[in-house]
C-alpha cells in the first residue's frame, strides 16, 4: 500500500493556472449560443410561434460576439482558449486568427439575414419540421469549424453542420427534396469519411491533433513521414466538401430542392467551410505539400470555374442556375489557394467573404422574383422590370456583382487573382478567370433579359405560382394574396445584403486590408503559434 506523499503536485505542468479572460470566452460563445438556442428551441417544439423570437435575437447576439472577437483579433492578434484548462497540445483548443474571425462574422451576418427572410419564406409547417432549431445548430457547426484550433474537432464541427443541413434540406419532406437530399448526403458522407480517415492517419504520424503543434512538427517529420499522401487526401476530401471539380456534381443536383432560404444559407456558408479547411490545413500546416500540389489545385480551379459558368449558361431554372454559379465561385477561391502568397490568399479570402454575402443575397432575390413572377423557370418569368423597377434595379446590381463587373465587390478579388496569376507566369489560369467571368456575365445577362426585360407573357394553363413558403398555388386571387404577403420580411435582408455588396465595391480598401492581414496570418503562422504556445509555456 502506497504511503501518502507530502510533496505538492505542480499542476502548472499540466494545467492552465491563470483565469480565462473575457476575450478568451468570446472564442467559444458563438458555438455555445448556437447549441444553447438550438436546444431551447427543441424543448419548445410544440410552441413554434415563438421560435423566431428566440432564434433571431440569438443570432443577433452571436453577431455582436463575432464582431467583438473580430475587433480584438484585428487589434491584438490571435486569441486561444483551452478547454478543461489542459495545456496544449493535450487540451482541445479554440484559436481564432483573422481568417477565422472574418469568416465567422460574415457567416453569422448572412444567417441573421436569412432568419429574418424566413419569417416570410418558412410557413407554419416548416417551423414544425424544425427550421429554426436546425438553423441554430447549423450555425454552431459553422462557427465551430471557423474557430477551432484542433483538426479532429474541425471534423466534429463538419459533422454537426452536416447533420443539421440534412434536416434543413428535407424540410417539408417533398419528393424533390428527398431526391436532392440523397445525392447531397451520399457525397458529403463520403467526403467526411475520407476526412476522418485522413485525420486518423495524421494522428498516427504526428501524435497530436492540435493545429499549432502540427505546424511546429511538420518540418521535422517531412523527411520521414508521408506528408505528401496526407496533403493529397486532404485536398481531395476538402475539394469534395467545397464542390470542386471533378466532385462538384452533387451541389447543382441538390441546392435547388429545399426552401429558398435554406438554399441561400447553404450557398453562402457550406462550401466556404470546405474552402476554409483547405486553406487552413494546406497553407498553414502543410505548406510544402501545398506547393507540390499547386498545379493540381490550379487545374481543378480552372475547370471548376469554367465548367461551372458553362453549366449556368445551360439552365432554365433560376435555382439550378445559381447552383452552378456557386460551383464556379469555388474555382476562384481554389485559384487563390493554388497561387498562395499574400496576393493569392488575400484574393481567395476576399472572394470568400464576397461570395458568402452575394450568394445568400442572390438566392433570396430568386425567391422574391419567383414570388412576384409565379415561377422559378425562365420560360415562365417575364416583365419583372416593368412591374417593379426598383426591384429590377436591385437585381441588376447583384447580377453585376455576380459577374465580377465594377463597381461592385465581385470585381476586386477577380482583378487581384488575375494580377497574382500573371505575376507568377500562370497566364493560362488568368485566362480561365477571365473566360469564366465572361461566361458568367452572359449567363446573368440571359437571366435578366428573359425574366426582367422581356415583356410580360401570360402563364400557361395549369401553371402555378410560388407562395412565401415555397409551395405552389393557383394563379389568380390566391397568387395576388401571396405576392402581397410579408414584403418587409423578405425584402429587408435582400436590401441590406445588397447594400454591403455595393459598399465594398465602392470602398474596397478596408476589406482588402483585412484580407491581406488574414493572408499574412496563414502564410506566416508565427502569431498563431505564439497564441497557443506562448513563451511561458501556457496560454
């Protein structure tokens, strides 16, 4: 029997002895708010009328927290919170740098806008199916992915957002939704399974899951460890999650099936998490392997953007059209990852922020156009400009932004990417960017001419219109009542997001500066590592 010892235990060798500061708590509050509100809404599942009055303020509070976190990171650098007081790399870390803070803020912003739009788009049946609880859990997963400093927990947050997205995708259990959900689920489950296998392989090689610790050890293990294999597996897994060529076919086959606000949130958020994971892992953790795979990533980027634009040209349904626009946009971000350096990475981050806001706004705009015009199909839509010139002008501004034309926000990251491509001699990649932009401009012009500029045509016999909840109703008195329903709830988010697009197009300098600072943090993660492993040995 062991005798008790009088020697004191030095807990500082294993635990963080200092108290966590208020700023450190900000790193986990977005996740806590999302999960907490989601749990509360599930407990109130029989009182769905109160769901918006909990979810919308909850998202607003989350937005304020993300803004405070972004302001702190911008002024003081990355911040780390260790779970359970364990010292790194043993404890689970939440580490927030400029890239994660920017994307988390943008994601919560569009989710907040979507929650307001849902007041007019999600009917009582949709609320009973759990729209607002799923939305809050989705935001917990998205926020966790952007803020975590542990690569296994990156996988965990992928799973959280994936599970909640399944619920949102089949909201209403219509036949088309089930078909889209099947394609979405199969490909995403394959991608997350590959991600998990790669994480297990990485742990076997490094013996750690802390991102900062992996970045420190990569140089030592490069000669003996299979880091190129790990890099290739990560690129494929994240490329599948981001809907990059050649595994991008699941997105246009599924994003047109759910309610339009769900499609808007998916287009704005989910693929960006895949791109973020690719930038975080390949640029910060495995930079040498990224350099070796840069040509493969660049070719995938070029094919993704050009084939996405060509697919958009061939569509007659606005929702399918926008799905291919999302795919094409992924190519631009991958091009930035392939070019790397401050120029390429800042362009990719700028484009990601632009795309989060723009694609959400475009899908919400499509829902309003269908509500006004009675259909999502271009052969049935017409006369929107004459019927609502202000709405038509707003649509034209977003179409210009989606095409990358000045003076809107889409122009600047594309110009940055073209310059960065030419600077490294990748003229063919610059040509692909310009060609994709040209084709996208034609595709948006086609939509505008048919749905807006073309004189009104009478609806075909038996054709229906689209109500605020996404269901079909008969053209006539019901259609007129539908068009008049909840204009403020549906138009306010579109106007606010459009104002951001115009603002950052006219005054891009602040966003360019933030994107460049975020790119520097990825390319040179010394501040990130210092946040996790400070000089004193504990955060």
